[in-house]
C-alpha cells in the first residue's frame, strides 16, 4: 500500500454532479507539499474533510454523468479506482415543487416551472420526450405543483394558487375538474382512478372521476407542500415537510386514520416506490441530503443518492431514477423499477 492508500467504500453509491460523498479508506496520507486529494475521472473534487480513514468531498459540478471512477492521490501515487454512478442532467431552468411523472403511454416525463404562489409565467408545464426534446404545453396552469396520470392515462395537475385540479387533454389544454382544494399540492391516484389531493394547510381531499370532492383525512400543516404516493399494495403515504429536524412520514388508512410510518428524516418531500414496495423519498438523513431508501417494512433506512435541494423523484420503465431538484432534473441509471401506482 502506497501513500494514496486504498478505497474501501463509497457512500452513497449514487450521486449527482456537485454532491457530497464520503470515501472510507485506509492508509491515505495527506501530502501538503504536492498534489493530493480525491479525483473523479481525473478531475479534482472539492475536499470537505480528510484523514487516513475517511475523505469527504464534493464531486465536480461539470461531470457528464454515468459511471465515474474515483481515485485517491498523494503526490505521485494513486490508489486503485472505484466507481460511483453519477446522474446526467436532462433538463434545467425548471421550478419543481413535487414529483415529476412518467407518461405510461410513451415514457416521456412531465416537468413544471411552477413559480412562486400567484406568479404568472408564460410556460409552466413541459414534456421531456425520450429523445431529449423538451416540449412546452400550449396553455399555462398557474402554479402547477402535483402531476399524476389517471387510470385511463390522462394527465392531472394541481394548481396550488387557485386550489384546483385540472385535466390536460390530448392537445395539452387544461380543463378544471375540481375546485375548493385549498393550497393544492400533493396528488396521487389509486388503482380505481380516485384522486387524492393534499392541501398544505392540513386537509387531504378525495376527488372522484366526476369531480366530486370530499374530505378524506386531516393532517398537520406543511410549510411547503404535502406529498402523496401509493405503495404497490395500495397504501397511501404522506410527507408534510416542516422545520423539525425529524419530520414524519405518514400512512393514511382507507378510513382516513393517520398513523406514523417513519419519523427520523429531515424535511421529507416527494416519494416513489419500487415494485417490491420499498420507499424512496427526497429527504435529509443523518445530515446528508438526497434520496433515502426505506425498506417496505420500515426496518432499514439507507442514504442512496447524494444531491442537494431535491424535491421529488420518479422511475422510468428503463430502470432510471429521475431526480428533481428545485431547478435541475437528473437521470440516474440505477436499475430500479418503480411501482405504477407511485408514478
């Protein structure tokens, strides 16, 4: 073993450009008299802290994504490289407030430029085609927040400014299907086509296909948005991010009763599930930001993806995780396949 030591592990295994990662190592010697540090495909990372057993660093922001080789260097010596999978940027200049959504008919991705509450923008909804083309919806929706596809493949969008639920037709034009939904943020659709809308002031509404609205559950208010997602078994989960260091993730039973599924994450936001029922949530865990994986039974919590300012995620049919920060969207080839109910 030389001065560069040996990389033992990389945590987490996935990241986006500019994110912070931790390298567990042995025998790494800091040599101030020469070039030393962590390198990603030959580009130097920004060091946060370093010792013989651990290096904490931020990946370069200009990485293109894919499998990136990490190497420790000390003077003229270099360690054996180890890989990390880094997401590639697929869109920017967005304003995401919740999960993106994958169109089940063609695998395109629905994105938003939401704006601050009441802010009118000329284009607020986008469709990212599989070839990378970003198509604009012709008619803006004020403050689009939650997006989800119904049982028949129709796209639904919440307008948090006016408390409305809209359905988009084949030409991308909206029709209001429900009103009086408060500050309408979270949106999820069950296997029967019934829609659930989270009013961030504390009410979860149930909206039937004909637009009939009823109060389904009462939960704690959120300072940002309610986020809703169904597990493969049909259970409805909710996050309600606040200012606490350990916010809750809640399970809402069919009768509207609210129970706590997990309380240990900082500011949990958008959620998605894989086909086995494991949950993935945008949150902070142990002081580390990004995507956290929670086993279906709640037994283990794992920091899976390192990223800052993440608000939501979804999975493509090709096993990619789409990670949405407030303004940039990344695709990470992780080999995870999402539950159709949580898309």
